[in-house]
């Protein structure tokens, strides 16, 4: 377990995280379903978590992994409140399509 | 090529492919299941990085709690069929182009970066529960307590928002 990371440069983790983050951005822009957009936000948070764990492992610093823990805490709270808001929206408009919420549009 | 590189490529391939399928699948239930696969492969990356505690937390919190919450909401709203009406193609093409440009510019930016780190060999067991718990309860005590307040606020907010209004 100690020598398992030999041969993986940190650049590979950076590129993987960037790719996952951009897939998340693409999903938020591409889909109009509010639930799928929430899931893409979770995907972006996970890409950042992966990069923080990789850097903490490569630099030998524990702080990065503690921050990943706090990001997970905030993500759980955000999902609880966000899905409650989504339920309210569905109750009022009978759909989760965000294009129906255009009253702030000029 | 060492075994760890094969593991890295396999886990990355699974993560990226299922992340794309989350977006491209029309059925929200299938999207949730693909996202669970993505989170499992990211958990595999955590194990590869020797972060055992975060591996367990990722599986319990993300795939166990958050995704079940998503599935529960989809079930309650009865969204398991395709309800998205056919939209115009211009916003979708614009979304693809802008996300692609963002990816390209980030990669071009990172190509010039000079990061040549080797895994820190002296303390490779920083991700174990004992070390992480020591740091969490000594240096990060105040943020830990504040996060409990955040959870309390989120719980009150969720209950308050989902309560039926009585007129």
C-alpha cells in the first residue's frame, strides 16, 4: 500500500479533475431539469475533492483531507435545503423544468 | 507499466464515462445510478491515494445518503419518465461549445505549469483515521463545531421549506 502511487504523476490527477469539473459545467448548462443540475453540482464538488486529496497526498499535508471532509459536510447540507426548495417549486409549478421560472427575466 | 497506472486509467475511464452518461441519459433515475458509479470510482481513487477514511466517508455519505435523497425526491415527484419537452438546439450547442472552450483553456493553462511532485514518502499514512482524527479534533476543532451548527440550520430549513402551508 505504501508504494502503490509510484508511477502516477500529479498531472494525471489534475487533468482528471479538470475533465470531471468541465463535465459538471457542461451538465449545468446543457440540461434544463433542476434535479440533474443539482447532480452536476455534486459532480463538480467531487472533482475538487479528488484534486484536494491528491495534493494532500503528494505534499504530505493532512489539511487537504480535512478540507475535503468539510466540503462533504457543506454538500450534504446544501443538498438537503436544495431538494426542499425543489419540492416547493414542483408543488407550485408542477414541473422541475427551470425554464418555467422566468419571472425575473426582462 | 506498474499496476497502479492500470488502476488509475481504469478508474478514470469509468468515472468520466459515467459522468457523461449522467448528463446524456434522459431518464433521471438512470442519471442517479450513473452518478453513483462515478462516486464509487472516485472513492476508488481515494483508496489509491491511501485516504482510507475519506474512502469510507465518500461511500457512506455520498452514495449512501445524498444519492438516496435524490432517488427519494425523484420517487416522490414521480419523475421516472422523460418529461423534458423538446427544446431548441441552439442553447445546447452553446453549452457544449462554452464547456469545451473552458476545458481547452484550462488544459492549455495547466500545460505550462511546472508541477513535478512525487508522492511524499515520509508520511504516507496521513489519510488514516487516527492521524486525521488527531488533526480534526486539535487544529480544526472550531470549524468542526460550526459545521454542526450548519447542519442544524440546514435541518430546520429543510423541514420549514417542505412544510405544507396552512391558509
